[in-house]
C-alpha cells in the first residue's frame, strides 16, 4: 500500500507527472482529465489491487466496530437487566409489605370485633342481672 497522501492515479504515466512547482491552474485541470491514450496505458491491475487492499482495510475496521458495538450492547443489556431485576425485587418487597399491612388490619379488626362482642355479652349479662333483680 502506498503511503498516505499519495494518489494511485499519479502513477499512471510520466506525462501526467509534472513538476508540481511549475504547475498552473490550467495545467492542473488538464491533468485531471487524462487522454484516452493515458487510460489505455494505465495499470488497471494495480488500481484493482489498491481498491481490494483498501476494501480489506475498511472491512477490518468495520468488523472491529461491530465487535465494539456488540460488547457495548452486552454491557447495556446487563445494565438494563440489573435495573429490571432491581425493580422486580422492589415491587416484591412492596407487595409483601402491602400483604402484611392487610393481614395486620384484618387481625386488628377481628380483635375489635371480639372485644365488641364481649362488651355486648357483658351488657346482656348486666341487663339480665338487672332484670332478675327488678322482679321479685
């Protein structure tokens, strides 16, 4: 592979290679459109090799990027799973707390019911005693 900055098209023919210090704007525009003779003499095999090499380099870079993205996606998936698991654990704790609160409320309500029933029985007993004393 040629060093960076060197153009593959500069190697086409000696006619196209001119002294860069003496090149004017008109000469540059003429050099950009080679003649049909220059195109016939151009080393197309070399161009194809440069193209193939460049595509291999870019393919390797693309594969590296895919690997990096894959690793980042794995990290993201692990992170998102931990937040999901954490939220599920919190929801389960919240549910257990609610169930415990309901059970405690039901137990307290049952205790109050028994207490009121005992109070009613006590009043009934007191009334029965009072009714029994009032009838001589």
